C-alpha cells in the first residue's frame, strides 16, 4: 500500500457497498477498522454514524487519513492488532484483502487471537481475501500498462508500474514503482508480499481462535462462496 496514490487507484466499488450492507444488517455500533490504511473506507463508516477505531502500522497512511473530512470522528491509531481493546467492539473489519499481508502462521494466529479478544460476546469479525484456486495473478501478469494518478500537492502526473516476481510456496511477491512522468523521478519503489490461503485453512484457523460461527460469502453477494468465487468474504461470530 502506497499512501501517495492509494486512494486514486482504489475507487469506491461493490466490495465497499457489500461491507456497508453487511454492517447495516448486523446492526452494530462500535467498529474497529484494522489495517485501515489511508482511511479511504473508514471515513465512510464515520459518515454513517458508527463509533470507529482505525488502526494501521503505516504512519504516513494514518497522517493522510487524519487530514480527511470526518476524520475527527475517528480514533486513529498507528499500530497493529495488539492495540485492539479487549471486549470492546461489536465488529472488527479488515477490507481490501488486508488478511493476505500476514505472511506467517504465527502472525495470522496473533491477529485472529487479538480480534477474538477485542470483540464483545456475539461480536463479528469480517474480512475478505482472494481465492487461490482462481489464479488471479495470471491476469495481473498479463497487464503491463501502468496505473495513473496525480501528485496531491504539485498536481504532476504519476504512473504506477508493477513488476511480478511470483510465488515461493503460497507467498506471492511483486514490486510497485511510482514515477513522476513530468520529471522522470522515481518517488517510491516498494516490495510487496501477500499470502494466498485456502478457504479450509482459514476456516480451521478461525475455529482455533474460538469463533463459533463462520460463514463465507462469495464475490460481494449474499450467497455462499464456492471454489469458483474470486473473493471470499468471511463473517465470523464470537
């Protein structure tokens, strides 16, 4: 996640609408947005009247989030799942495939444990992740065209290039480069890694964390996921 361009290349979509609809169905009030990034989605929660705590380890992203309209209604924290307060939230949510950034079994176990601890009894853990059986990376690797954005301060045109290294076991590595096309200056070059876990593996990890009810929706519809779903949306109850 590169804060400089993140909001411009990740526009509002059906995933955002689905998450809002699910939260509305559940009639929750207090929410923790874990891995909130630049607050692109968090501020919509604030506009809908929820009590929000938003947590991300990326200090630059949190600084950007704090500058947005309605940011004053959010408790922003630079940190990780260990910063979640115990027995506090009606829901903890991770959007934008944040679940895939936890590369090791231990780091994922820590997150699920912290989330379980932080929820009230009957509270909800909601997150999305990509289905490894669909091989979405094959589509990524065919598209060599850059994304485009603008520098928020100067207005200069920017291009975002992605280079794909591929898999080591179930961890996929790629690199993102942001270039100012006016000056030809490389502004950011970052290594990114994500892990593709199977649905059954995630189910088991959530059961071990203590969640009593686990439902998995597919592709941003209120229908249960199957092996052909591109995205899994997990809804777990404490």
